[in-house]
């Protein structure tokens, strides 16, 4: 059994000049259970593609593991009810996970559903430090342009988010799509880790607004720069600043705004402090 990522649906389109029958391609979503050592830790609605990347990225960004080496085995099981991503952790990580109480059962786009304390919502993230990445303004704009070429699901359905990994001199080297913006970023981070790439050498580029959990995911994985097409929340900007991350928002092919740590944008003519 393999779940499709796209389903065709009939609709009636109304305009000022009347109505007409149309057919649309819609992105699919299915329940994905993230199961660690036999216990379901989270059930998320996600696009049924790149599930291995999603599971590994989720494990890293939720700090279930520190590195993928702590995952001893992985398999995907499909049933009529959805998909189980089963991961077996080494003994040390399995014991640490057993001590945690966190269940995430949420709809599409839900980033913090189900956490059991306010303290966990405000979790501290590691400081990026002096990450070596430097970007020219034209590279930031080019990252947005480059991501457009990696969005086949969005091109077909106009209903999917994307997250890409931009490396100076190479462009967008990896990208993942999902109906959920958090899922797209988790898939990307999982793909970066599985490919053996250094997260500090590139920037994450996303097609959504920036909420605090997206900043947390990037900081935890070691990504120093986050480029978004939409606005950040105030909380997200504060956390990015505290973490030493460069947060870029309202990014377009002709410009952008830098909210935190602008020193990573290397434009000598730019006098923004």
C-alpha cells in the first residue's frame, strides 16, 4: 500500500460571469505516527512523502536524539489507517525519552499542540555561536528564487509549503514539501542530517510565516540563518536574537528585511547596525 500525495477532486467554480465545473489536484494528508521503541510519541497530519526524513528531522528538532547515530533502526509501516514511522533508539536515548511526557496530536500546521507544560513551550535552545555562514544580499534573493524550482507539489496544487537548504555558491541543494509548514522544515532537517551535510554551512528558506517553534527547530539543528517569505512573530524574533540566529523575513526576489544578527549579511554598502 502506498498513499498518493495528490488526489483529484471535482468542484464548481463561481465567478462574476457564472459557474463552471472544474477539476482540481489537491495535496493529500494522512496521519503519521512517530513511534519510538514501540511507543507512539506523536501523531501528525502530513503529506505522505519523505516520511523517513520527517521522522529523523522530528527526532532531532524535538531533541529526542542528538544525532542520527543514536537511532539504531528505522522502518515505515503502512496500513489503511495511516503510516507508522518506527524508530528504535539506543538504550541511553530510550531511557531519556521514557522520562519525558509529551504527546503531540494535532491538525495540519500545528507546531506546539499537545505539550504538557508552559515551560516546554518556552524551551531554551542552544546558541548558534559564530557560525561561519555569510550571505550577500543577492544570494538571499536568489535563495527565494531557487526555492521556487523545488516546489512541484505546490505548482500542481497551490496548497503546500516548502523548506529548502541554501548553500552559497551551490544554491538550493535540498528541499522538501508538506501541507504543514512545520512538517516541511522537519523533513528538510532530516534530509540534511541523512545526507551528511553541515547545517551551519547553509540557510533554511521557508515559504511561510515564522513562528517560534520554527526558530527553535533551526537553532536545535544548528542552522544559523532562516529566510522566510512572510512575517515573524515578535516571540520568534526574540528567540532568534537570543540564539544568535539571523532571521530574515518578507523575502522576495527583489528584497528582504533582516530582524536579528545582520552581520551575516555581507554588504559593505549596508549601514544597518
